C-alpha cells in the first residue's frame, strides 16, 4: 500500500510539472492556448497513468479521442431525459438521446478494446505461462483486473465488458470533473490574483514548486478550492434509488423511486450559508488571513451542507485524489505564472 501511494504521488507530481512546461513553452512562444483543454489533458493523463501505466499524451490521437468522448458523455448526462420523468414517453425519449448514447458507448467500447489488447500484448513478454502478470513487472489496476479475468478459479468472474465498463466510468469521473472545477477556480482567482500568493511564498520560500506535502500548511488554498466546489459542483445533480418507503417534507416516496438530489441548491442554501452566491473562501477559515496550519476549518466539510462529490457509501471514491490534484495544480499555476485580465491587468473582472 505504501508503494502504491508513493507511485500515485509521483504520477501526479510529474504530470503537473509536464502541464506547467507546456504552458511555459506556449507563453515563451507568444502562443495562446485553451487552459481548459490543458487541464483536461492533465487530469486524463493522471487517470490513465494510475490505471494502466500509460499517458494519453504519448498518443495524441488516442488521448484526444478519450477527452472528446468524456466531453460528449457529460453533455449527454446533462440532458433532461423526459422518459425518466414521464414513464409512457420512455420509448420516445430513446429516439431523442438514446441513439446518441449508444453511439458514444460503441466508440468507448472500440477504444477500450484497443487499450485492453495493447495491455495484454505488453503482458505477454513477462507472463508466467497462465496469462497472469508476473512479479517482474509492476502491476497497475488493469493488470489486476486482467489477472482476475484470466483466473478460472477466481471467486468473482469478470468479463471484458466488465473491465471496459469500469474504465469508462473511471475516465468519465476522473477527467472532466476536476478539470472543470480547476477552470472555475482560476476564473475566480483572476478577480483576486494576489489572494494567496503570499501564502505560497511563505510555505515554499519561492525557491521550489508547490508540492502535495505543502497543502496542509496552506489553509487559504484549501479554502479557495472548497469554495469553488461549493459554488460550482462537478455534478450539480445526483440520483439515488429509494430502497424503502420514506416520507420527506410530507411527500411519500415509494421503494424503487429514482430521486434527483440537487447538490447545487444544497450548497447555495441561504439557511446554511451566509451570502451563498458570493465567492468567499474565508468562510472555510477559522481566523481570517492568518497563516497557521490549523487555520483551515474542516468542520463544514463533514456535514451534508457541503457535498460536491456526493456523500455516504455512494459518494465519489476519488474525492481525496481530486482534492490533492486540484490543490497542487491551482497553487502551481498561481505560483509559476502572473494571471491578469487584459494586457495591463486593468481589464474588467471576470463574470463567473
């Protein structure tokens, strides 16, 4: 476990540095770029390397395919499927969005089948005769799943479809969500670019790039990320299935009912948050503008008023990784570049 954690930490560190290098090269060449695209490339590469030990940027065409599919998946998920609301119209709704969903799924299947075959080919050179990856090669997540797939005596049998479905979920959940949240964060920080630059200098001495180990000593950075996620949750609405009859505010909810939970509204509820529509990171601090390790107030993240990644047993399993990557990336972007609106920095504030 210790080795696995160290490997994941190294992957995130390397990919953040590669992202910074790409931005620097464009800046020196006077070339404009799409920051959102670069952040999506970063999150996609981190996910791919941690899951299958390969970077999507190594094959630009495949990487772009993955990112395009992820974007299309989120666009489809954002559509209102009236068949889910009005049962009799379910068949009709298929012809509106169902065909597009099937097309995206088919392209995912083709892409992931190629990835699986490529990974299996690499395993052959070190396989121990029964299709299993030997100890000579460090295993990644895909190796573990393929070992189970090839094991005739495995307790739980899985198919190639199971593996591809798992990685499809991983790509969708691990790519666009963090990238979008980081874009919102940078948009807000353009309105107050010097907000936590002093904190970064205090922690790093401005002689090295921010690392994950620095984050616990940067309360304002953590507060900025949490406030961004509160205002702009990656998934504004989540769904759950009611397991048994219950009553909510006088409404009867029968078993098997699909319930849509508005996370966006929960985190902008004026009964729980003061000035809920204002970007105020200080609400997550115990004492304003004090550079203390214990200044960060974590109490607001332990209840159901702050649920950017859901909550309970069905909450996002990648929450910790997302927070780590977001905190480190945002700090590095602010530390390494001067962000301003307009050439003289006196442009109009960004309307987020």
